[in-house]
C-alpha cells in the first residue's frame, strides 16, 4: 500500500464546490508521451467524439445523517448506510452509550422516531428502525420523509458548513439510496449534457448505490488482504447495448466504472464487491472522468489499474498547479492505457 500513498496537504482539500459547477479545473491525460492539458470541465465536450457513449451514475444522495436525542437528553447521531428488510443498517454514535431498544427523537421533526437495535456486523453497524408518523420508513424511495430531520452526510474532511443539499447532488440524480455522491458527476450541468449530445455522443445511465466505504483508506499493508465493500448496482439493457455498440465508452466517475465492469463480469444488476486494482482488465470503459482521490484508497488503486503508475506524475502536477482535491475538488480526464 506504500505505493498508493502520497502527501496531501490539508490546504489542497476542497471545502467548497466550484461555482458554477463546470468551472472546476480539468486535467486531461491523453496517454503515455502525450502532453497534459489544463482545461476546465466546461471544455469536456472537446474530449468527446461522435459515436462515444458517455455513462453517468444517476443515484441520488439521501438525507442519511440524523441528529437525534435520547429521552434523557443525550445527543446521538445516526448515519444510515443501507436499507434492510424492515429497517436500516446504520452507524450510531456514541454507540456504546446507546443500548438496544433505545428510542431516539428528532428536535427538527416531531413526527420522526428511531428505535436502535442490535449490532449486525463486526465493524459496529447497528440495525435501526425509523418511524415517520407511525409508519416504518425502510424504502429508499420514501427517504424524502427524512428530509426535515436529516441532512446529506458530507465526508468528514469537508469541515465547512452551510452547503445547499442540491450542491451535493448531481443534476441527473434520480434513484434515492446513496449516502455519498458520485462526485465526478457533480461538475456536470444540463448545458454540458446538451453539448455532449450535440457532438453526436449518447448519454446513458447506470445506478450504483454509493456507500461510505468507497472513500475510506485501505488499512492493511497488502491490498490482497483488503476486504472490499459490497454495493448494489443496476445497468439497464439499453445502456448495455449502447456500450457494446459504442466507438468508445466514457465513464463519469469511478462508481460508473464499477457498475459497468461488474456487469461485464456477471449480471446486469445485483450486488458487487469488484476490486479493480493492478492487473485488472477493463472490459468496457475506455475513458474516465474522475476527481482526485484519497491516499491509500481503493479508488486510487483503480486509477493505477486504469492508466498505470503515471497517476503519480498527474497528482504531483495537480498539486503544483493548485488543483483542488477530493469530493468538492477538481477533476481529471483519463484515457485507458492499453493492456
């Protein structure tokens, strides 16, 4: 894992999204021996050609962070992770002080109650049951009922406050379920999508539910010992057929890559724990737009698999040119290095 470490200064971590969305910087890597281009995301259509299929992840971030209180007044944070059959898997903080059977209330929404259950995993996840006006909320499509009590769970490295929930949501978000945004897509606007279509490219969508583990650093020394998280995904038949006929498949974000490459290795929908790292063969994706990722993360290892170790040069160039890193940061456009 030492090979996937780099020094990330705190000042390089973006605390606010670019305004407007497409004003973010875009570092374009055209391949080995080709000069880098320093553009903005507004110039993305210049990288798209007729016959390309551009694929985005249409998942929507839910208001998964709930600030609650026990009847005794103690503050408890519940972070929803994913739905269960009759409840949610969640992180409860401070977990040791919240016994199974504890009822939590929201000061923001008197109609909401949360019942904390037992641990369901080795990493401390708990089962919780959410009631809104007496009815259980366990379907992601009903999470609008949490909007008054909950908020988008921004990553812990974003310490700035007061962000509009819309700014941590893509303009094409449609399917509720994620607790983190597919961040490369945050740069796109309706105008950019029109320009891409005007170039003769198609825009297709997949759905991959983004979990918090996507952004967590790997803690083991050997990547082979890393236990990859599992996420739900769906690739429509029409999207799959378009990718098969495409001159080139351009993925917006690593979650889109994961959905497409999972479909190539199995079924068009289900759960995936695909770990794309050095030695992995990309069967579908030819080009990728992505943000700059955390050191020692599985996302960085995917980039290494996609373009090889020249990512180190790109990251160094980006740091020297004051690019902004991580979820609210700038982006790269990468062409896959042939195997």
